[in-house]
């Protein structure tokens, strides 16, 4: 996201906003992926559910629990979308954020 903003000659304010969106949605994506590895559908996620636990990975659900992981994913998603307030044409990025979150709701 940041690269596209730089290539598109975004001003400092917009670059900062898009960078913040990218950071928030990136972390939300990771948390959502961790949650899906615990309680997801193998056909939908494309990998064996529980594989992170078998590999003894330190995932968000393992460290803070499923409930808190979902709360954090939602909070980060809302913060990511709020970063786009100066982008009235940022519909696709907002929809992407909503779609990612919908995978665990």
C-alpha cells in the first residue's frame, strides 16, 4: 500500500494515512489468520486447522485467547478504516477490511 502511495505521488498526509491503514490491516490479517487456524474450515482456509498449534507457534489466540483476539482484530480493522477518512474513494480498501473481518464473525 505504501509503495503504491509513493509511486502515486501521495502527499505526506495521505502517505501517513495509507501507511497506518497498511499497518493496522496487516496486523488484523495476521490475527484473523491465527484465529482461522484454530476454528476455521479447512476447505475455506486452504490449510489444516490446528497446524499452528502442532508447530507450537506463538499465535494471538494462544497468547491472548480467541475472544481477545477477535476483539483486537475488530479494533484494528476499525482503526484501519478510520485511517481512510481523507479518502472518499477508498471504498475498495474499506471493503477489503470488512471482508477480512467477516471471515471470523
